[in-house]
DNA sequence: ATAATAGTTCGGCATTATTGAACTGTTGAA
DNA sequence: TTCAACAGTTCAATAATGCCGAACTATTAT
C-alpha cells in the first residue's frame, strides 16, 4: 500500500517548485488538475503515450514540490491540486505560470 | 571573438524559461541584473566559489531562455536583463518569481 | 612581444531522467 | 474463495544533462 508523503509548503524551496513546473508534461497535468479538481493518475496524464512509470515519477515530483496531494481511493490514487496552500506559499506564481501556458 | 545568439522571445517556450529560472545560482544572477542593469559575467556571479566554466554555462542558458542579452565591451561581456521583452512574452512571470525569491 | 585579464569551449565524470519489467494491493467475476 | 484484471509503485539499467578543470581565444596593459 503506497503511503505518500506530502511536504509542508514552507519547506518547499522555490527552485524545486519551478523545476516541477518546468516540464511540459508535468505542467499539463497541473493545468488539468487546476481545471478538474480530482483526477486519478491515468486521468491526469497529458497523453496516452507516456509510460506508467514515467507518469508515476512525474506525480512524485509534483508531490515533492507541494503542488499536489495524493490519496488512495480503492485501487486508484486520487490527485488534487494544493492550490490554496501553494498560492499562499508562492503568491502569484502558479497563476502566472498557468496563464502563460501554451494552449 | 564570441558572437552571442539571442533568441526572439516568441521563440522561447515557457518550459525553457522556467527551467532557466529553476536554479538558485541562475535566479540569483537574474535578480542581480534586475537590480543593477549592466553587469559583467563575473560581477553577475552569485558568489566567488562558482567556477568560470559553470558560470559561463549558466549565462548561456539564460541567454537561450531570452532572459539576458550579452554584448562584448572590450574584454568583458556585459549582460543586461531583457526585462521588457520577457515581460511582454510572459506577463507577470518574472515578477512573481523574483517576488518569491528567498532573501 | 609578454603577461594579465575575461570569458568560452571541450571532454570526462557525476548526477538526473526515462522506461521496461517485476511487484503490491484492490476490485469484480466465476 | 480463487482468479484475473486493474491502478500504480518500485527497481535497475540505459539515456540524457549538468558540472567543472584544463586548454584556448581575444583584448588590454606593460
């Protein structure tokens, strides 16, 4: 049973947050979660072609950056954006990034 | 004589810009340039301990991300932030990043 | 000319990222 | 119940990046 560790936002350095967002696939996942609230890992995936293990790693990185929270629900893992906490930690950052994301 | 290539900002993808900013040393350099306008490479360096070749690479990356412009002046290279252009390309992004940078 | 300065480039090593394969745990069906 | 399918994770090997010492280029000063 996977037990996920979620950092306190005050322990997340800016560099880590930027690095997490500095990848097209991860950013696409964040954008999806910003729009859809709750998504399983596969549903959060930006496309079908990305391997499961890669997807899992991306989500782990997003967790470590304080961007998402993952909880188990049956056999799927439900991911949600930690929007309020992240915005409090890094005011304006996520908004600016999402606003500048290519369509 | 090094001839630097500076991308058009519309050709800079968001990922590249974020990646350039997602490093403490590079971000510190950007912050310096935001405060000081014109700096040679060594003056832009965040600390004395960082090797020249590493510094040069960081600056190359910042150039590629459209963040700085480098011109030769005698034997030094003068770096300036392409602030207006960058802000036009990614509104609010650099401001948010700099505002959230640790002291 | 020579030496010092400012920085780039190159090449090798170290770190990080990607991904197939094997594994854990959960649900639904026979 | 067992069995198979499903959702994801973990591991290990390979691929791709990053870092930095050493050698190099160009400029200025002596």
